[in-house]
C-alpha cells in the first residue's frame, strides 16, 4: 500500500510544481498527514511489539516527523516571498480568458447548429 501512496504523492507533487501556492500547500498537507501517520505507526510498533529495528526505530521514524516540518516551514517562507504578477503575465491571462470565452461561444454555436 505505501507504494501506491508514494506514487500518488509523487504525481500530485508534479502537478503542484506547475500550479499555484495552494496546490503545493494541499500536497504538503497530504504528505504531512501520511508521514506523521507513518511515524505514529512506528512508535506504536515500538511500544506494542518492541520493534527496534533500524528500519522502524531509526532514521526513518525521525524523518517521518522532520520532513513535514521542513516542507511546511519552507512553504511558509515561500509564501512570504511571493511576488505580484508581472504586467506581461496579467496580459497573457487576459488573452487566455478571451480565448476561452471565444471557444465557449464557438462550442455553443456549433451545438445550436447541430440541433437545428
């Protein structure tokens, strides 16, 4: 099961890399929940079964707690440094919105034509 969770987090991370801050925050929260849950699973395994194997009680358990702290901390500092959009970016976004509107009108006209 962790293989699929890691695959899902990896794909979500690739998506978020090309999206806004909110997408990155969502992936960071999902990863934090997964890793902290895994860390508590390691602690439970230590208490219940006495499993002190390096793969359970060693660096893996420590990184299960430190990684979310580092990721969320870096995101916090990244948000502080965000810059406003440049005029060129704003102009491009306006053009894209105009193109989307034209495509919707074209689609609606085509649908109406097919109905007639």
